[in-house]
């Protein structure tokens, strides 16, 4: 039971951590208006999207089948 629960909890904690960093960077950008912070926001946004896709692949069989079918036809998705 704990071995199947660990990846789920890890993925949720990982998404929450990335979201916290991204929201902090967004607040910093609103206050300081620096271009370097905008680049960091872009990088973490793509990292968050990747983490959510990995989370969905592990936890949702319907999404897994849809994504794998699309990945076979267009490997540039990932």
C-alpha cells in the first residue's frame, strides 16, 4: 500500500513546490519588473507543465492511453 501511495504523494508535493516557486517569482516580477525574473517564470512554467503531465501519466489511465497514442504519432510532444 505504501509503495503505491509514495509516487502519488511525491508527485503532488513536487507540483505544489513548483507552484510555490512560480507564484513567488510572479509576485517578485510584479514588484520589481525585471526581465530576468520573467525568464525564470517561463522556465518554471514549462517545468510545472511537465510535472503535471508526468503526474497525469502516473495517476490517470485514460490520459496515459491518450498521451501514449499521441506520442507515437508526434514524439515532439515531450
